[in-house]
C-alpha cells in the first residue's frame, strides 16, 4: 500500500523550469549610456526571483513578474543599475489541490555606473 501511495504522489506532482533567455546586458533601472561609463563586477553573481503561490486551486496574485525578479536581483547590490551576462528562467511546480508555485528567476553580474 505504501508503494502505491508513493507512486501516486510522484505521478501527481508536476513541475518544470524553462530557460527564457540569455542577455548580454539587461536592466529595469534608468541607465545613462551616453554620459557615463559602466563597470561589470564579474566576481559577483546576483539572483532575484518573483513567485506566485497557488493554495488548493486559488492563486495568491495575478502571476510572477520578470521585471520584479530583475529588480530584486539588481537591488541586492547597492549602486547597481543593471545586470550583465543575464539568464532568465520561468518555472512552476504543483501538488494538485494542495500547494504550488510559479516563478521567474533572474541571474547576472551587477553593472555599475562610473563617472567620466
């Protein structure tokens, strides 16, 4: 009986993660590309996420937001205005009629503005 329950649980749990894209530079903040130079800190890798929870069958919000995930990553490094070598993932998992999550994850190196 235990084996049957374990097999049933494995079959009902669903989830996946998809790589949305790779970007050389991405930002949701204002970057002055004409009047200032930019420096990339390749020793640091920032990660930000935005998640929507699903309880039973009811979502707790409209959905995860890629912009919010990028903002969360950029704001982890004070003074950063963007990300370089960016990778964006979208994923979800769900245990039917119990709980699940849908999320965006953004990872990249921080970009800083440097005065000329």
